[in-house]
C-alpha cells in the first residue's frame, strides 16, 4: 500500500462553498479598493483574467483532434495567442504590471490544477510548496546585496514564471505533430534534439558516431539555452527597463527573472519536483525523506544557480547597454578606449553609442546562452561517453588514483557555477560603478560632441 493514498474527492458542496467564499472575499476586496480609488489594480485584475481565459480557450480549441489537421486555423490561432500574449506587457507602473501577470498566472495555475487527474493534485500541491521554499531563500539571499521596491521584485519574479509558458506551448505543439500554414509557407514545430541530429548527420560527413552524438547533444543544449534565455531576455526588457536607474538595478531584476523561471520550471516539469514527490514520498511503502531532500536541494542549488548566473550575466550587459551614453562618456573622460567600438566606428562611420549598445547586448545574450547550454552539456556528458564515467579517475583512465577516484565529474560544473557564479555576481553587486545612480532612461540621447561624437 503506498504511503499516501491519493484518492482525493472533491464534492460539489465543498467546491461551491470554496467558490462562494472566494467570491465574497473578492467582492470585499473590490469594494475596499473602490473606496481608495485603486482603479489601476481593478483594471489589472480584469485584464489579466480576460487574457488568461482567452488564451486558455484558444489553446484548448487548437489542441482538439479535429482542429489540429487544419494548418491554416492552427496558424491563425497561434498568431492570435501571440497578440494576446503581447497585451500582457503594457506600458504600466510596476504594481499594475505585477497584478496583470499575477492574475494571469493564477488562472493558468487554477486551470492546470483542476484539469489534472485527482491523484496528481496532491503531488502538485506538495511540489509547489516545496519549490517555494528555495525560491524565497534565493530571493532573500540576493536582495541582501541590493534593495529593490517590492512591486518591481514581484513583477520580475512573475515575469520569469510567464517566460516558461511559450516554451511549454511549443512543446505541446511538437508532441502533437501539428503544422502551421502561413499563406504559402508551411511550418512544422520539431524537437530540438531531432532537428540537431538531422543537421549533424546531414552536414558533417565522416565523423565518428561518438563525436556525432557528443556534437548533437551539445548543439541541442545550446538551442535549449537559446530559447530559454531569449524568452527571459524579452520579458526582462519589456518589464524591467522602465524601472531601473543603475546597472545594479538591471542585474538585480534579471536575477529575480531567473529565480521565477526556475521556480516555474520546477513545478511544471513532471520530472523535477513532482517527480521527486512521486518517487520518494508517494509511491514507496515508506517515505524516503533523505532521498527527497537531497534531490530537492541538488536541484534547487545547482540548476537555479545556473539560471541565476546565465541570466544575471545577461542582465549585467543589458544594464551596460541601457546606460551606454553615460558609460561611454565616462570611459572617454578617464582614457578608457573600447577598441571594438573605435574599429567599427572608423569602418562603418556609425556613431559610437549604438555600436557600444549593440556590442553589450550581443555579448550578454550570447554569454547567457553558452553558460546555460554548457552546464546542461557537462552534466549529461558522463551518460554519453563510453563506460559512463562518474569520477575524474574513470574519465582519465586511472580509476584507482588515490585522489581522482573520489572526485565526481559533476563536481567541476558545480564548483564553477555555484561557487564561481556566486563570487562573480557578488563582485558585480559590490562594484561601485554598477551602483551609481544614472536616472531613468530617456529617449533623446545627449552627448558632449568632443567626447563621443
């Protein structure tokens, strides 16, 4: 008999009582807000509700068996979802944006919860509660270095969670094998692994099967890193840019996006926290608390830190790009010359500021993609190498070495990302240049002509 019997029953009377209680509470809250004229919160709640229910209705219709065969309808539905998705990120204040995204996530989560089999709901609840704990710890840990307004922190955490939804939707399209017909162009979403394998086998002739496998896995993880980091980049620019006054601000907000993304990933992927609950707490005759905690801690520390490091580095360079004007001006006054900027300025006859801004954005996004993909590749490498080496001794062919036989291969990426990443981010936070307040971004660029013209 499993340790936890998951025969949860949800009676109609109990459900109705809960719904009535929620409606009464919402009505009371609404009346109080009307008294205080907090109309922006009401607007945000209504907008988040309308957008979430609209997107859910369209997605549910598109994934019906009869609709999936019509590539034109599928393409129209996807375009509509993209337009509705874009409406989530309007030019509002931080609190309004946070309420819009929070309301959107609430309805998405509620829909997901009640459309799961009853035996999965307790697993979902336990996994969510477990995932909240490390997310809060990470937020508190990094907020010690820089205090942000609560609305901005909550907004960026929600934005990170929302950034996972396009990836989940794309995965749903891939698993169902749908096709999209955009006028004369037909597209079929495919698995990253399958596409990479076809590319490697078709373009690279004469390489060994082992090298082909390694290259395929590496490129697959680079593509995964590309999709995830670009998604985080988009929500970061759309939500964070209007509220920052320093490079340090963007670094902080990017870390909040990373933590929110990691939290959503942990509770939506069935192989992560839900898998841990199922494997160590639910199905065994006796719960394996030690195994559960060790897997949760490993996942919370290692993978969350990878998101924090990769997106944090990207956020730092985005901050440099946003404040390109004053940073470049200060650099010239202090005699610091950016050789890449000077070289491109001389050849292309383009102003220095746009060149510097583009350079920082490219470096930031590419660095995030490589850092993300490299970690996934390194932790998977022992499984694809011959003999599946687990220690450095096994890897170098000296399994009996007195030191190397005790050093796990996974120790290297762990030290690099957790210890090295935390040290690097701490250094960036403590850098006084990054803390310098430079004001909110304005559209008109004013420069001293002699300095950077």
